[in-house]
C-alpha cells in the first residue's frame, strides 16, 4: 500500500535505516525493542507508537546509544485499510530524547510529514492516554448504551445507529466549530428538571450512575456559561440528580 521496502531481517532493517518506528501492539513492544537493542543502534532513533507507554519502554536501545521516542497518532485505527486521506489530518503527540530541532531526525521526519504535533513529557504518558480513552473508547461505550435504548424499542442496531448519527455528527461539528460551552443542548442546560425526573424514572439501574455523573458534569458546564436566571431550575436539576428532590 505504501510502496516501501519489505524486510525479512531485523538486522538488515536496522543497518539500512536511521529511524525505526515500532507500531505493534503495546505488549510486544518490549520484546521487539530488546532484540533491536542487541544490534548496532548507536546514533539511530528508535520510536514506538504507544500512547500509554513512555519512551522509557525503549531503555535497552537507549543504553545501546540510540535516541528513543514515543510518537502517538491521535486516531482510532480499527483496521489496516484506513483511508489515507484521513491520515493527512491526524495529529501526533511526541515524547523522548529531543535534540536541537535542526539536528533531530525525528522532528525533521515529523516536519516533513506536515501533520500537527505537540511535545509532551514522559510523566504525562498515563494522563495523556487516559484523555484519549475518554474521548474515544469510553465515548464508544456511551454511544452503545444510548443505541441500546433504541434497540429496546424494536430498532435493529444498524437502524438505531442510522437514526442517531446526524445527532452525533452535529454535536461533534458544533464542538469543533464553537467549543463545549456554546454547544450545550438538552434538558440539563435548559434547567428542565421535570424531564430529568422522567429520565431517572426509566433509566436502567446499571446506567443510572453514568447518567447522574455525566448530567452533573453538564450542569457544571451550564453554570460556567453564566445563565444566572436559570439558577433556581439548576438547583432543582441538581437535587433530582442527587436523589434529594424536595
């Protein structure tokens, strides 16, 4: 697909390339890196594509004289036939042994690719990956919960997804264009406490805590927006969500 050279020898790929990027599942990175470190990696740049592991996962290569990096694409790769046009817009986060920009091969590579990137510290690896999981994997779980209620009404999964997709895309587009506060909609920002009551009367027990916590978060955002005239209704919403209705 990429028109690049295929190697069947680890020794040969190390010999012929200055920058090596390990893009395997996280659990196999240490094993592969340990084998690479036994070869002549002095002066080379060894990278991995894990968001949860820092460049310290490449310690053997660093001890052998290589510069080491974590380069993570902020994107959900669910299959290997990703549309290349989409990859043009993928953003990256970088962490590792950066030299002066003009001398650093990895930064030169990223600049040549042309995608936006930012540099983070190794200490933030767990927090950084958590942020990605919140906006990607956990969002998928939340959408699945929402779709399940449509399925309970008799729609198939595909019918339910088709029905809610304009709503999902519209929200994402609003966030991208206007930010979070200006994209607030629904009963909580409106202070519609009676609708919240009705939701709580039908939400499944296993989903109740998620509904409460996310709605309370929305309530906090709504208050940050400064709708002082709705504060009395917001207090009623809060009491409903905390099970303290008057």
